[in-house]
C-alpha cells in the first residue's frame, strides 16, 4: 500500500539568510527535513531526490515574509508536528509559519 501525504507550508526568509541562493535554500530544507526525521518521499530512478518544491525562486538578496513550499511525505504527519520539528532544525532567519495538508 502506497500511503502519501503532501504538506504545503509557508516560511519567511530574512536577515543574513536573504543572501542565500534558491539552490542553497533547497539544500538547507533537505538537510533540515532529514535532521528532523520527517519521512519525506524520495523520487524513483537513477538520481533519487526528496520530493520538495519551493513555488517561486527569489533573487539573491531579497527578503520574503511569506514563501510557499510543498513536500511529499511517505507517511502521514500532523501539520503542527511537521512545523515544530522542522523549525527546530532551521537556522535563524528562516521559519515555517504555517503548514497544512494539501
């Protein structure tokens, strides 16, 4: 049985981390998800990667009060537990403010 859940979350990026590139931001979230032990679904194929997407890429140097991202999970997780676990692993300047099942 293939159980999956997609969580959409809103985060802000400010301060010194406004200088982080889109690809580095993706790596930052992938590492934080792994450290938080969140069961992220991995793609199939030759080069597997976590099913994570940030809706729009900001230019380097821009702050944002509300960016949207989505992650696909292998097993169900309460949105508030997802938010708490991920925020514990994120550096100062990036915080998840909302999360909901999509």
